[in-house]
């Protein structure tokens, strides 16, 4: 398995005491596979993803137990420096809102290029060339002309493509997409989702897709995990769950 989350527990310390946001989650995803994570608002989908990515707010958050095995290594036992390397190059996350994830005062080209300069030691010029390639790859029209534009100069759908380009820059083996198309209108949602699925197949990445869109799930997922109150209450291959859901929430 590429990623295996075992009995993960995450708590938040609040004024009213300790809240268990994630209470014994188990799930796994392999290379080339798509795991869809569904569940009501507040059930712990994003918090689980943040724990896997290593971007949990600590404090008030705390990982109280469990293991996050990535390529066989428990990420929770790594030193912060090694953890950072994994996060930069081997796994990447795509969020709902590209505008708040991209840097507003840097051009898109500079942000993409930086990935290659920092992680691959490339020159500014080579980094720029790779940025244009990436923008082409995520089907941004006239990439060469637009590489010097700022995030706010792109439409919502195009910004989402740029975030996908950032995530894919270093060809990670795992992508976590947390409601990547929720902020987009329906036709653009489909295009962005198709693009993500296509690149995932091409690069044989594992994909964890958090979504409320059951149409998308039926289309792209291999298996589903349904979360409820901090736990996985149901997990199965996608056609099984659609044919015979077992838990009431499902
Ligand atoms: N920084 C934080 N401080 C305190 N509690 C938090 C924090 N982040 C998340 N929580 C709590 O953890 C629980 C799980 O939240 P999470 O964001 O994972 O839900 P979700 O399943 O992603 O919901 P949604 O579908 O609305 O995105 C919630 O009760 C939430 O209030
Ligand atoms: Mg969420």
C-alpha cells in the first residue's frame, strides 16, 4: 500500500475541553487508486487529511494515537525535516479555494518555477520553462503568454488548474484533494475533475478525494470511505456501496 492510516486519533483542545475530531480512522490507498472520502460536515474528513499531510494546526490540534504509514514508513515518527521533504515532493494537497492557497503577490510562473528552483536546484530560466510546460499540461490556453500573470487575473477554474499544476510539479505519488471543485460552477467542475483524473492515471498517483459530489465519486473512485463523527462507518469498493449501502448515513 502507498498510504495506510491506522487507528488515527486527533484531538482539539478547546475552551470547553478536549474534542475528539478523529476517533480511530482506518483507510488506505494504493498507487493509481482513488479513494473517495464522504461524510457529513464536521465528521473529520479534512482533519484526517491534514494529519496525513502534516499540516494540522498544532496546537490546538494533537495527534493522540495511530499510525500514518506512507511507503511503509510511519510519518508520525519522522523528524520534522524529513517530514517536510515528504510533504514537498512525495505528497501534495489541493484545496477548495485556490485564491487563498496561491500567493497573491507572486506571478503564477514565479510560484511554479519556485517548486523546481527550491526542490530540484534548477535555474530561474529552466524553472520558468518547466512552469510553462506544466501550465500546458493542465490545459491553460496560451501558457507562454500567461506565465507572468498574477493569480487574480485567472478565472476560478483556471486558478484551480494552476493549483493542480503546483501539486503535480514534483510528480508526487499521493495527491489529497479536499473538495477541489466545490467552488466552481458545474461545467467547470467536470472539466477540472476530468483533468485531475487524467493526470492521476498518467502519473499512476494515489488520490484521496474528499467530496460531497456523488456523481464524481461514481465516476472516478475505486473505493469509498464514509465518515461519521470522527470514524469510518463504511468502506467498500464503489459499486458495492452504491448497490447496497449499509450505514444509515450512507
Ligand atoms: N483548528 C481547529 N480547532 C478546533 N476544532 C477544529 C479545528 N479544525 C477542525 N476542528 C473540528 O474538527 C471536527 C472535524 O472537522 P473537519 O474540518 O475535519 O470536518 P469535515 O468532515 O472536513 O467537514 P466539511 O465537510 O464541512 O469540510 C469538527 O468538529 C471541527 O470543528
Ligand atoms: Mg472539510
